């Protein structure tokens, strides 16, 4: 136990560096993914048949294939075409696209659950269709999608560990580095697991608290 | 040029399909382990005393909070420190199955609990005992409710078997990287692999969708799952 | 004592935590009798019915189905087969057709052969006027039809007694009549029934006795003419007055 604690203290700084990258990857990709998701969902719901069809196919392709395969396509597949991106950039792009597609689906469901009467009401006060979407539908849809969004955040937080496989310097990479010097694989990965557990529980509680804070009457949702 | 690539795809296909077979084995074994563990976990969570319920929720919480990759590394690289050594394939199945059990347990519990309390009461009022009521009344309804989220979980497990790559399991992605080492055509190969994965996820969803359709109770809509 | 006593309840008590819901209920039903229980909601009417077939076991008191003490029997399944229960929210099994709902108790509990069970199920469905809906699932039926299937399911078990817990409360007004008609026919055919309902017109015309419950006690019981026209207790008068204001004289 004592030497576990010692190991914990020794590896903590390096792991914290890794954790910083993990969280940075998560936060940036969730934000970019949200933006992408909004555009994809709007295009799917309100776009022309062709736009909507293309987006649907794209979303389904991304959701139907492993994230790791997507990272490999970007990281190993592009260089022969002269596009050579650092692992961290590939991870960011890959996570953003992947998350964007999942979020687009959540948002689409949410948009479609906002009643069509709302758009009609917007038109009736003289708004254009796009104004109605922008000021009436989207604000409601975004509020409804918050629980899925927080779930997605937690998913992404865990899946950023895949960046390790293409060599981005996140927490797993640091762990492997430490463990390959002291051969304490079990303890080191246990520490990593504990850190993830704490971080995930922290964000879960934080989101619960935030959701309660920003609750709007009529927008209570069931988890 | 395009012909070359198609030829490459064609000639790699036997190897890739061999990898796909390993991926399928991982998926079935992982899901199977998830069912075997997930069902008792769900029962424990619903019918157990507070100690059992507490243990099950801790298990669920922990396994759902730790990334699969960490679980896999803990089992494959970590356990040997404690004198327990697994082959990459077994380690992958264990990791995937243990984690899936946590998600599946939630699916089964939710399904069982969403069958309304009156159904149990009505069954008892006819003279059924609790076991009969569960088997003839609760279970048939719970199974139907559980299919869509189970299909969702199956697709997740299928996709996540790709993480076994990191343990050196010679699954679909690993077969691909072997081919790339000799052909230097990563884009073509990885796109082909993605296509194979896509076909497999669509197949899972189609099969379970058919099952859902066949078991559908007229007049009752069933909602789809999420990620 | 011309007729056999089917049900006798003696000094029934039940509490949920600190909430004493039943404070000593006693009543009895003879063969072929129909008694109606009335009273404001939260008074313990449902709790009492659920006590009778031990879906909720009472704390104290005895319940006799003919000679068997339900509260101490070792084979509650046997008792429950002999006591039909009709639920306010129907309690139909959503994964089974109307016919399937009736057959499942016959085949699984009474171990009847499937063909016999089917025959009996069809007979009971016809009795409630739903022979054409045998293969419909609950979600495809109207509320009134659902409740008639619920009644047919109870009947098929050939019970000695049927308990009804507000069988029409979840129904749209225009569907109440069809269910009450079925119940009225049963009363006429000599079925023994204990009914909790707010349908006063029905209660007046069908019941042998009205039981007015309040705060876990029976305040007054008697033949409908007497209880409605000449209530002895002040509380009964007040309750009937309020009921009149709410629903008018009417009912089915
Ligand atoms: N399972 C239960 N647990 C706790 N309290 C209950 C339960 N069932 C009923 N009660 C309480 O018992 C009282 C009587 O309920 P009920 O028998 O349903 O009344 P009624 O059918 O006359 O409206 C109510 O105060 C109710 O809140
Ligand atoms: Mg009641």
C-alpha cells in the first residue's frame, strides 16, 4: 500500500499532464462537434432532398464504423496524399467529426420534437422560416438536447483515450511511458482508471447540478 | 488507377474477411459474456437486498466510467503483475464483456421495471405465483422493450472490438495494417475495412430490427435507442 | 340463513407506516349478493379490496372465503383463483390478445388444456359482447372494451366472488355504460360481487346493500333505498349531498 502511494505520487505529475491533454481534447472536440452537429441536423431536417440525403448517408457512415478506424483513415490514410497531420490534430478532427454526427442525431430528434405549431406561430408574427428556426425552434431544441449532450461529453471523455493508439500524448500515453520504465503496469493503469473514475463522476455531478440550475419550467426532462 | 485500387481491394478481401471473422467472434463472445453477467446483475439490482443493490450499482458506475482501453490494458498488461496472464483474445473478450455487462444490466433492469406494477398485480390476482407472473407476464414484455437498446449495445460492442487492436489481437484492423505494410495503400485498405464494419453494424441492426418487428405487439410503438 | 355466506371480513386493520388506513372493517357477502362500497378517495376502499385476495396483506383481522381463512392459508394461489379482481386501470397483459389474456390464467394456473381454455375464453368473450375482438391486443381496444375483457378474464376463472375496484373510473363517459351493462347482467345472473364505484345510479338499481366508508371505517350500511333516502348518519348525509352536487342524481 505504501509503495502504491509512492508510485501514485511519482506518476501523478506526468499523468496530470496527460489528463490536461485528455480534457483539452474532449472540450475542444465537443464544442466543435456541437457546431458541426447543429449544421448537420439543420441540413438534415430543413435542407433540400439532396442535402438531407447526403447528410444522412454521412452521419450513418460515421455512426456505423469504429472511431478507431476513422482515426486510422485520417492518420495513416491521408499522408500518401500529401496531408500529414500531427497525431493531436488528427485526434481533434476525428473526435469532432465523430461526435458531430452523434450530436446531429440527438439534435434532429430534439428539433423534430419541437411542435410544428411553434414554426407556424413564428411565421404568423412575420418571421421568415430561417428566423423561426434560429430564434424559436433551435433555442428549444438545444435545451431539450442537454441530457444527451452531457452523455456525449462523458462518452467523448472516455473515447479520447483512443488518441493513444495513434500516439497523441494524452493520459494513456503517459501511463504507458511510466509503466514501461518501472514495469508496474497493473498499478499504473489502476491509477489511470481511478483518475478517469473521479473525472467522470465529477463531470456527471457537475452536469446534474448545472442542469438543475438552468432548468426552465416545461423543459424538465427525464434522465 | 481506380482499377488498381479495386484489384487491391479484391485481393485483400480474403485476409480482411478473416479479420472480420475474428471481429465477429470478439463481438459474440463479448456480448455473450455481457448477457451472462448482465442478467444476474439486473436481477440483483431489482430484487436484491440493499447490500446487493449497492454492489451492483458500484460495479455499473465503475465499469461505465473507465474507458474500455484502460480496462483492456489493466487486464492484459496489468494482471500479469498479479500473476494472471491472458491471451490477447481472452483479455479483449473479458474487458469488452465485463464492461458490456454494466450497460446491459441497466438495459434489462430498465426493461423489467418499465413493465407496470399492475401487470404483476393482475397476474397474482389470477392465482399465479411470482415466478409464473415473471415468466409469463413480465418477461415477454421486458424482452420486447429491451431489444432496441440491446441492438444499440451490440453495435457499440462490435465497433469497440476494434480496440482489441491495441492488445495485438489479429482482428480486422490488425489484418489491415499487415496488408498495408506490404502494399503501402493505407487509404484504400482502411476505407475497405470501414465498409466491412459498416456492413456488419447495418446487419446487426437489420437482424435485431426484424426481430423487434416480428415480436411487435400491435398498437404499441417501441422507441429507438441512442448511442 | 337461506343462502351460503361467501365472504366474511372480521375487524380488518391495515397501516402503511404511521398512516392507519383501515381501522376495523367488518362485512359479509352471501351467495349471489352484490354490495357496493362508496366513500371519498383515500378512505381505504382499494386497500380493503387488495386485502381480500392478499395482494396487500392486512395487519390484523380475518377474511374468510367460505370456510377458509384467507389471511392464514398456505395456498394463496388457490384462493386467488376463486376471487376475481377487476382493476381500475384494467390490468390487461399488453403482450397478449384479448383471448390470450383470458387463456393464460386457465392454462398456466388451472393447467387447463389449450383447446378447452380457448373454448371457455371465447364463451366468456361472447358473454361480454367481444367475440369479434378475440385476436385484438389491448392497445387496439377502447377503454370500455378493455374493461370488458378484464371482466371476462375474471369470469373465466369461475370465481366464487368478483371484486371490482372503480371499474369505470378510467373510462370516458360514453364508454361507462357498456361496462355497467355487463356488470348488471352478472348481478342478475347471481354472481357474488363487491364493487367500489362512484356510479350512484348503478349502485341504486343493482346493489343489495350499500356500504359507506370513511376514514378507514364503515360509517353506515344498508339497502340502497334506505341509505340513499333515509341515511341514519350525519356523515352519510353530507357525503351524499356532496355527491349530488358533483354528479347530480344521474348515473347509469
Ligand atoms: N402501497 C401503499 N403505501 C403507502 N400508502 C398507501 C399505499 N396504498 C395506499 N396507501 C394510502 O392509503 C390510503 C388509502 O388508499 P386507498 O385504499 O387507495 O383509498 P381509496 O381506494 O379509498 O381511494 C391513502 O392515504 C393512500 O395514500
Ligand atoms: Mg381506490
